[in-house]
């Protein structure tokens, strides 16, 4: 099983980034796919989930209206489009796959929002 995140980097406040997670080794379409993030010194936070029913849900109030999650079951990928980025969005972003008690994590991609 592999979850490989990409797309992180340094961006100025107000800018945009698109994170992508490529999955392999499991039946992608049956799993809920989520993005989490962990800022320095803080607990890991659930940002958004795209569930098996293709219901895309944003959980963190701080990202509503700015972030969008989407999945492509044909390509086994899930993306997080991040717009109007703020310094407080700086974190390591992790891709997560979950089905019942089975859960997989990627290694994360760093997003730094700074001028």
C-alpha cells in the first residue's frame, strides 16, 4: 500500500496550491479519502474528506470557502485545492485512506505560507 503526496511548497499569502495524493495497493473506490494537516507544535487536524459516496466534506471551519477536495477513482487520486492561503495554513499535509478499522497514511508534504 502506498499513499504519495505531492504539490507542497512555499507560497505567498493569498496564493494557491494544489496537493495531490496518488494511491496504490488497495481498492481505492471503497475507501474514504481525507486530508489532514499538522502545524508545528499542534495536533493533527482533519481538513477534508471525500467519502465513498463522493460526498466532499470540509471539516475545518478555517478552510471553508477556500479549500476544495476532489477524488478521481479512475486514477486513484485525491486532490486538495487550496486558495487564498494564509500563514496559519502552514503545516505538513497528510493523505489518509480509511475503510472501517483499516487505515493508511502518506508521509506528508510540507506547505509553507510566507512572504
